[in-house]
C-alpha cells in the first residue's frame, strides 16, 4: 500500500472507536476520558442489554447499536465502515470499553503517526510485563511469534487490541472474514499482505475487575483454525 502524504495528525482528524458488550459499569468513564483526547468518539454497542448504550450517551459520545450480539470483530467492522464514510478523518483509534486500555495513552499513537505515518500502529505491553499474569505473558509471546511469522514482520504484542489504523486501510479491514476475537489477528495479516508496515508504541498493562469475554477453549480453537486458514492462503498465494 502506497503511503500518502498526510497532514499533521491531532485530535481533530482522529476518531476513536470503542466496541462494547455489557460494559455499562465502565463505558461512561472510558468514553469521557477518550473524548478528552480526540474530538470524535463512537461506541459500537454489540447488542448489550445492561444499559451500555445509555451510559455511553450520557458521556456525550455517539453510539451505534447492534440489535443482537455479533462478536467483537463484527462490532469493529461496523464501526470502521461508519467512520470511514466521514470526511476529514485520517486515523481511527481502537480501544476496549472495559478500562483495560488507558485513553490517556492515545497521544503515544498520535506521536508515532506524525513521526512515521504507518498504516497501522499496535500497542505493545510486552516491554513492561510485571503486572501481566505469567501464563498470559507466555501465551502472548508465543501467539505473537506465530502471528508475526504469518505476517512476515515483527509485531511484539499481537494480542493488544489498543490500535490505530489509517482510514485508507479501513475498507480492507472491514471485509475480513472473522467476526469475533480472531478478527484482531486477521486484521494484522490482511494489512501485512497489502504491504502495510505495522508500527508499535508502548502502552500500559492494565488488569482491573473486568471479566475476560474470551472463552479459553472455544476461542483457542478459533485461533488455531484461523492460523491454518491464513497459512493455507499464504501458501496458495506463493504457489
């Protein structure tokens, strides 16, 4: 993908997209803090029935709501399509609605965008893992090495959902086949296959009282199936 000449990246031409599912307890605080960093914030409520949309609206941000739960990947794709249709945006920041990502670290992404203008920037928690549970640390490192191999470039923390994508990349990412947590892996591979450089910026490791929505067995199977598919596609492309 050809890297276009971009204007200075700041809060006015960056939008934040927050996929959320049953996050009424945290979403208002996350949305308000995000709105302090960028001018436009969109919460994509993926079919919650706990008041997630209402709490986000109280925080003063825009909300789009799926009528039923479709998966985190589907929520991100809906948000990317909605935001990419709007003029004046250069980048879209993705962050979770449960407080695991610090909106105050969005400037890390803006600074890297102004420095090197990469199509995608992914947060990297692996430079400071003192608060990361040992098993999760090992899992993240193993998965990151596997996914980096498929991508053909090193991505230190492929499991971090705190990301920023350039709007010209959004149409490609909104057409990925995956629709749940495996989507965040596939978007890295799709970007790499289109010769997009993936940059990294340091972000904090935050673990609070949020309950993980990842199902260990089901989502591990999905990940392995995805990796097999992506490797087959890669082999076919080089055949």
